[in-house]
C-alpha cells in the first residue's frame, strides 16, 4: 500500500486546479470589457481550461486508491460498491444543491433553466457511480486479477465514451429525451445544439475512467518497485498521446460525418489526457524533490478543501457580494483582489482542516475520494 507521503501529489494537483480556477474567475468577473483582449486575460482563460479535466481525472485516481485499499482489507465487493456509490450520489446531490443556491442568490436575473444546467458536480457524481459499478463488475477473489480487470475495464470505458461522443453530439442525438435528460448525454441544455461549455457524460466521464486506470496502475507491482520510473513513463505516455492526437488530427482518414476536433472529437480528448499525464508526472516530481516537501504547502492545503473554497469564493467573485466591481477593474486592481481571495480562502481552508481534526475521526480510505468543486463551464471549455 502506498504510504501517505506518496499521495501528496493528488492534493497538490487539486490545489493547482483551484489556483487556476481562482485566477480565471477573478479576471473574468472583474476586468473591464476592453481588457478582455489583453494577453493576460487570454492566458488566464487558457489556464482555465485545465481545472475541469484535472478534477474529474483526479476523482478517478482517488476512486481507484479507495477501492484498492478496501479490497486489500478484505471488504466484500458489495460493501465497497455501496460505499463508493453513496459517495457519488452525495456529490451529485451537492451539484443539485449548488444549482439551487445559485438560482436563489441570482433570483430575478438567472433563468429557471439554470436549475437543470449540467455542471461538473453533477457529472462527477454520476461518473463516480459508474466507476463504482465498473469496480464491482471487475472484482475477483485475487486482488491482482481484480486490478488487471479494473485497468482494462477503465481504459475500455474511457475509449468507448470518447468514440461515442461525436455521433451523440451530432448524427445520433437522443432527441427523444426531454432536454434536461439529453443534456446529461451531450450538453444540449435548452438550446438547439449541444453546448461545448457544459459538462455532459460524453465526453467528460472519459477523464474519470482514464484517472481510474492510472490509479490502479499505481498499485501494480512494477509501480511499487519502481515508483519514480513509473511516473516518468507516465509522463512519456502523455507526450506520446499528445503527438498521436496531432497525427490523427492531420490524417486524411476521419471516422465521423461531423468533425469537431476542439470539442467532441476523441483526438482532442486524447490530447488533454496526455497533458494530464504530463502534469501528473511534473507534480509528482515537485512533491518528491521540489519545495512542496519542505513543510507547509499552501497548494496542498487548498487541495484538501477544494469544495469548500470553491463554494465560498464563487459568491465573492461572481455573486452579489463580489469584493470588487464586476467588469470594472484594471489589471492591477483585479490582481490584488485575486491575492486577497487566495489568502482569505487559504485561511478558511486551514480553519476547516483544524476543525475537522477536532470533531471527526478520519477514514483514510474514504477520505481519498475528493470533494470536487463545480466550475462555471463557460470558463473552462476549450
């Protein structure tokens, strides 16, 4: 079983996603419209394309770590499935609650259809339930056999989701479903066509299953014996995936009637999965040999309470109690506001962690299933 120190990279990755999310939201909300053409704003929005895939990918890794630990303890597969499915249902319910809160706080100017908007928490919860079911199906008496089945099943599921996305977005849309349900398949919402700024199961659940495969690979005998080499090879696999994505994109052979590389095509999802693998290796190296190992890490701290800091910050950035005038700030003023938000949320995160330690007994296994923040989809799509 991997020691806790080996898992610090997961919290660091969550914290990194939080930081990227904060800067994207702050500049998007506070900068004057005429500054939206600035280089800083464009780079800020580019950085904002990473948090959503990171959060979902990390949920897959965490699900694998939890399942593996419970399997090693000899917990029955039905019990494991029940615990992980309930956790997914909890995350899904939080997504519905968040949409209700946003509608209530924005009453009179927020359309009622926003109550049914498909956001990350919704899809994350459903993805966790699907991953739990896959882990249940791939269980076996021998842990090594179950692990191998889970890796194969996860990769197969990610591939199937990626390959089915283009037709479900275009030529084979499930139009017979009411739009709130169809939106969970292709993000159509109440519009005539699927919207790339929403988070439907196709293709976003593929990131979760990719992370699930990586999480189980961490427990293989090779990875345990050659930890550093394993993560290095993971990074190389990410580079190869990026090159393969570009090669396939430039190929004259196209499998789908409608080709949209930047939104629904499996080639682009392959590119983003490759980038996630590269980031995972770099963050692992930073946590192993960099400054992250020297005592307190604010990035890791934020990662431990990612849902809380998101839930609080969104109202101080986009809500009625925004600490700065929306769409009315210069770059220096918005940057100062970003720094204030960071310090305030870091303090809140520390208080939450200390309070939790005093009031609850830790569950090392289930604690690895993350609380993932919901992110306004329009700011994180490509």
